[in-house]
C-alpha cells in the first residue's frame, strides 16, 4: 500500500504530514483561529465549530474517514492545515478537492502555504483515478489566488454571494487543476 510521504524541508524546521487523532487538539485550536480570523474563507462558522467536541475532531482525523487532513509543522507546532477529499459518486470520483486551507497569521509569508498546497496536491494525485483537483478562493484574496495559479490552478467561474458573513456578501472563484489528461484515463476504479 502506498504511503503518503512526510516531506522534510532542509531550509528550515517546517515539515508536512497527515494529521492523526493525536493532533486533534492542535488542529481544533488552529481551525478555530482560522474561523475567527478569516471567517469569509470557510463555509463553517466559529460558533458552530467551537462547540464541536474534541472526540468528534479526533474521529474526523482518524484513518478511514474518507478525508485526509494535512498539516505543516514548525518543529512540533502545527502552523497550517488543509483537507483533501474526493467525490464519492462513480461519475465524479475523478475529482478531488482541497478545502479548509489556513495558515496561522504569525507564519504567513514564510512558505508554509506553498508547502501545504504542494503536499495536498501530492495527496490528491495519490488517490486512484483522480485527474482533477478543485478548490475555491474568496474573491479578493489575491495572495491565495496567486499561489493557486502558480501551482497550475485555473479559475473557471465566479460565484456571486457564495457566503454571507455578518451581513457582508462574499463571492468565490472556483479553480481547478488538471493532473492528467482525462482523455487518457481508461479506468477510475
């Protein structure tokens, strides 16, 4: 069975890996920070997530949940998170999604987001039959959109009023990256 690699970066103490149930507390803390600091970047709200029991967070992080939760660590500290999942419908199993990307405010501009996204793309590409990876970015979040474009994602639309947070309307830009030529895929099983 293929194991997703741990990527160690020699330039600093940052490394990426899959999160486990042992990371539940650190994950919940960073996720709540993200929901508080950047509410327009998430469909979930701080209010609903803050009452989620730690046992539920651990359940989500457990192997076999159908989702891969990824982290970037600086030393032992979790500084960035994302989730990779795929569609379950047989007609859409070729699509994976990167969701819930967040980098701690104090660690922005240091390469953590790029490392996280590169790892997320590796994880998505490791899923049998996945040919496309999708994500959405809040319109106006230029740093994130530029990062995604530099990794090969292309915007393919514009969703007005995707979210309303505290009475403010936010639009989203859906983006997709083609991993392989879908015309060459003979089986997605």
